[in-house]
C-alpha cells in the first residue's frame, strides 16, 4: 500500500489566502446592474417603510404619487440614495431610469413585480380552510 501512495502525484496546494482563492475564481462574469439593484432591494425590504410604500401599489389609484410610473421613479431614487450612502458606486452612478428598470427586474425575480401581483389579484379569492375540530 505504501508503494501505491508513493506513485501518486501530490495535489497542488490549496490557496493560502482569501485573495489567492478569489484570484483563481473561474466564473469571471461581472455582476449586472440588475444583480446589484436586487441586492439593495433585499437590504431595503425590512428597513425602509418609504420604499415599501412606493412598491406596494398595483393600480394607479393606489399609488403614493398618483401613478405607478412615478412611484417606481421614487423607489429608484431611494435605491440610488441608499447606494450613495453605502458607497455602492456601480449603482450610485447610474441614472434613475436605469435603476428603475433594474428594480423592476429585481422584483420580478422574486415573483412580486406589479404585473404579477395584479394578475394574482384577479384570481378568485378562496378563504382559508376552516380549522379542524
């Protein structure tokens, strides 16, 4: 058995530091603006009531600013302000329209975009089942 281990080549050493580990990362895809804005949406979700007000409506009549388009712009402004405050330069430097479009993609990835929620609202309501006795 000792002869078998002597014949096997040794494995290359593991990276010594985190920097060495990251330098060898094979997927070199740069994160898109959609990915970056999605990350900010997740951070704002539990902590920013104003942001939540702007993404809640599914009809213009319910919108804080009177239209869904304007509410999306205001939500994008909150995202950009957060990005500036937290030094997310990739997002902070983008224009509001780009952030707004990325926000819509991010919400759609979670299944909570306005069109999806409006479609769910059209489904017949079924009350929860009665508790078992």
